C-alpha cells in the first residue's frame, strides 16, 4: 500500500478549480467537481496528442441523435483544450472511442487537504509517448508543407 500524497488545500483547489502536482514523475491534475468536496484526479496528458488535459473544463456530456438535436447527460467529462476529446472523470474512458482512456487516480479531501493515491486506479490506453510533449505542433500555412521538428 502506498502513502497518499498531499497536493494542496481544498480552499486553494476550490478557488483555482484545479491543482497540478508531480507524483512519481507524472503530472497529475486534480479538479474540483462541486463545492462539497468531490474531486477527481487524472494524468495531465491527453492520450490523443499529449496536450495538458487539465487545462480543459469539466462539464456534463452532450450527445446527439442527429443534426440539430442534442441531450445533456448526467456523466461528467473532462474536455481536452486542444482537440475537444472528452474523458469520463471517474473512469478515464473516452465515450466516443473505446480504445482511448486517460489514467485516473483515487483522490479525496480530508481535513481540508487534497490527497491523491499516486498509483493509478486505471491506466491510460494508449499512453501518449513521453517525448510527445517536447515536439512542436505542426503548423500548416497555405502553400507550405506540414512539418514537425
């Protein structure tokens, strides 16, 4: 059994909406889900393209039965700020792609402190390459080739 990590105060998390902590060499984002102390913790790297996932927003999942119609569900998802991919805040699963999942961690508020278990409850699938965050994004200009370096 591992010791849970203290990543900050509940007051700070409530004020800021998120805390980012480095645990065992991985950047973990903790997000406040409500004002009563419900929190979630996920790896701060989108498995789609390595974006800082926790810069996105938690919201209720929207679905569509067809053009011009949509429904708001009860599931909370974290929406990636780069491409809009969504991941369930409780199990890390991408509802639109069963092959994609972000690592999730147990987290709770205890005595005004936010605690995270540094061992992932559910691992990412697939994991973004560790060097992905170091790559420059491809920029496509009209008439120019698309390259990365």
